[in-house]
């Protein structure tokens, strides 16, 4: 399968939201991989009229340890006058616990504030609280925490700036706050986690498989990990070679010469109605990377959703897009699959086995973002690769596509999280694909305009480069050089998943998707500009290339709510599997040892129970039912369903079921990641070999760029 950009060119200057009278959304004439940037006629960067709004860095990071010099005490007895006896009670308590305490003020209802001699944190504070709680006169003791204004406001100028248009002011990063219906509330999620204490120590990596990045962009400084370039064809790569270790984006422009002759001619890569017009460089990967990982709270440029999360740039697309085989190799590398001694991948796909072997990915991603795709169903190869990668615990997030039609591949692959695009008002943006394969919806950008030359007021602000062909100055997209498309919905969801992994590393891809969907906000049921309800695309239906009112059948579970998803990630994770063979008289181990509490919490209780029996199965007796690892006798007929419930020290809980049948079938509702698959390679060698041979056959069939796209 060939992967290309799908380009949309305007019939008149500027691109206009389909909800505006006199303007319509144009849909891409072809649909292929890496397409999700909509191309307008590039104007020079026009200075914005920016109204600087007040900024504040008021909230301390939730990832930073709590420190305090005050504690709140609830006394067990009621003194005649707490204030009159404050010194006596404080000194008596201090003597008993062996700590310096000074009386503070009375809160009421037998609650008082006591002052410590100095600020305490970590183990020291825990020990002080434990000593206070153990005293017979104290009912409870808790830190006197400093409360902050909710919804963190970082110092990035573009986060708190607005574009003034007429009498109205439009926030440039509206999609990160609660400013609009479709906004994802990332600022509130940052009150729970920032993806780690600092970028250098963040435990989360999100890979961006795209056109590469501009590595020296100041807002990506310290956020980019060493990546890889998987563009195998030099003509597509535009950097003079095939695979290499440099994921920098040299530009993906298509010139008139490219279209007239050479390896790119005849591939329908150009702009315009006949795909025969030049295209400027998109800097697509840099735009995607900025939405995920632009430096946040660094006093520069924009804020990225992932805050401190690091970005792994993996280049697989160039001029005219790229080949599916290169994308697949990039997926495996990003997930951490490597080569082991004695295994040599076929050169047909792994173009340089030595290069691959000598440059294993030292920073495997927990989440992979793919703002690319092609028309059609999920083929056998994509299905296989997505299954393999998700089985080891890596989530794949994919944009749905920009044709206003059925969801593209691989967003429609089982196990991938497909993301459709919303307007600021929460309705489907005209160009976005839709259908039951979509998991969630997120802002894609739309240009609410009243005139042909007006700015794009609800585009997404992100990092980019100002060069029209080769790199020039690094900068940011603006209302006059806008960023929009489902390519940019996907990274919002990928970064949200990354924040969730920072809170709870035990969350599997299935559980990340489940909790993102469960916390989604409901779509609006009406619109001031449209009465059309979105419908599921069929083979005979026309593209839905105008705004429509989303349903859960067409746009996913709802609107992405980063704050809700990250909050739900704080619940513990129950992961279950059975160990042993099913035969008469055998004992099966019920293994919940992979279950875990979120960061900073601990499992308080766990319990195995029988959830149901079927087909004449006897109700089993569970040995060690109060432990994470228990056992039962294998069923002799029918099936049994067991449930593991775990509760953390703050009372949050999670449960997962495990069904065991006498015929040997075992089904886990929440299995742990595959323990037998090494992310450094090894256990999947034969599968990779089969995959590569299949791709080699495909490669021979396509005969390179001149063959044109396979759809």
C-alpha cells in the first residue's frame, strides 16, 4: 500500500468553515497515508494582533512532593475551651510524640491547626503524621495543604493570548481549556499530573510517526529523544538517502519539476483539482509533535498537552507521503521491538539490517501517535502489527481521516484508538471521517469566517517552520497560516493517554481506551448552525462534508475530556489471567499479580469472588481468595467466571473478570501485557519474518513510486 498526502486546496483565498454562508468545505480528491494537513494558499506570516491576558503560575505540580509546616488535628475529647487550653494541649501532645508543636487556631468542631518547627516532606512528614495519629487524644491528623486556583495556567505566552478580530477575542489555545464546548480541559488535568516532575525525568514517551521534526525548534528543546528515519526511498525522503538515524524533516514540498518528471510524477501528489499543482512543505510532524510535547510552563511559545512528556520522533513520511512497509517498520521500532543475535530481517523491508540492529530504540514509547492513513479497511498486515504492539502494552492512536467519509486505515483497526475531528462547538467538522470504528472525538480546528480573507479563528496553535520548501525560521501556526485536520485531533488524545500513563503505568492499551471513552463528555444534541445528524457512512452514501451533530455511532463515545480521563487513571488497575492446564483434577492459578495502584497510592485489599457459573459447572472454592494470586480446581464441564476486585488506600477500586471453560478456553476481561514478548526483540522474530516476506511481495507488486497509490 502506498501512503501519500491528501491535499485540499481552496477555490478562493482562505479556507472557510462549512457552516458559513457562501463557503463550503472541500474534501480531498484522494485519500492516502499522512494526509491529514489541509493546505491553504500560503501567505507570508502576517503579524497577529495579540491581546496579552494576565498569566499566573499559581499551582504547584502534583508530581512535586508535598511539603508543609502545618497539620490539622481533630481531637477525640471536647475541652471546655480549646483556645484556653491550646498551649497545654499542644505541649502535651508534643511531649508524647517527641516533636516540636506550636498551637495554631481553632477551626471548629474539635479541629485545630498545629504548627511544626520546620517544613517537612516525604518520609519525615509521614512519620510525624503517623506519630500524631497514634496518640490517644487525636482522632485524625492530616497535612494543612495549600489550596490553589484550579486549572493550571502555564507561563507560555500563546496559552494566555488571544487573537482580536472585530469586537471579539479568540483564545489561541482554546482547545486546552474549558473555553469552548469541544475543549479538552488539559489545564485541569495538569492539576493531577504534568507527565512527570521535569521533561528530563518524565517516565512517559509518546512516539510521533510522521514526516519527522525540526529538531532545533526552541519549544521542543529538551523534549525530543533520539529517533529514526524509516523513509526507504531517497526520492520520497528528500534527504539524499534511505533509512538513517536522523528523523529531521527536510521538507516535503512537491515542486513543478517533481510533478512533471522523475520518480514522483504520475503519483497524483499535487494540489488542485487535477493534483497537478505544487505544494509547499507542511512541517506536519513538527506540528503534531508540538501539540503533544511543546515545552510547557517554560515562558516560551505554546503549551503542549503532555506538559513534561517526551516525544520520540520517527520519520516514515516524506514527499508524496510514504510506503506502508516503512510505517510498519517504524511502528515496531517505536514500540521497542529490536533484533536479537542470530536473526537477520529481509533486506527488502528492513533496508539495512545492520543499521536497525546497531540503533535499537533505547526509549520505547508507551503511546504511538499516527496522524496518517489510507482509504479502505484494516488489512491483514496492519491488523497483525497493531495486535502485536498493543499486546505488549503500547497504545496506538490514529486520526480518522479527512474525506468526510468512512474511517480510514489504520484508525479502523481493532485495538487502535481512532480519533475523529470536532468543531469548537462540539459538532463534527465537515471534513472529518466518521463511523463506528471511531473511539473518541477531539478538536480538529475549523475556520469560523465571515469573509474570504479573514483569519482562521478556531485553528489549533502549534509549532511549525516558516519555510515554504526547505527549512527557514522556526515558529508557530497562526490564524493566517492555520493548522487543522484530524491529524491534530489525534495528538490531543495521544498526549492525554500519556498523562494517564504517568498517573498509572499499569494501564494497558485496552484500559486506556476504556477509561478515555468512559470519561468522555456527551456530544451536544443540537447546533445553532446545523440540524443534520451524522449518519454511519455506507458504500453508497455521499461524503458528509459539512457540519453534523455527532452520535456515539458516528463520532465515538463522546468529546475527549483530558481532565476526566486523567482523574479516572488514579483508580487502581485490576489485571487478571489464569495459569496452568485445564484437565480433570488440575489446579488453576488465578493470577492478579500484575494489578497495581496508581502512582503514590497502594493496594489496600484484594478479593477473588465467583461471578457466575454456566453449562452445568459447579461453583468452585477459591483458595487464598483474599490474595492477588489464588487458585481453584479446573471446571469439568461448562464454564465459570471469577472476579478480582482491588481497592486502594484511598478507597478507589477496580475489578476485572476471568472466564474459564472446561474445553480449555480462557478469556480475561483485562489481561496483563504479554509477558513472553520482549520489547527488545526475540519472541516475535518468526512473526516479523513472515511480515517482512509479505511486505516484500507487496513491494515487488507496487514497483516503487511510479506504480501510484494502492487503495
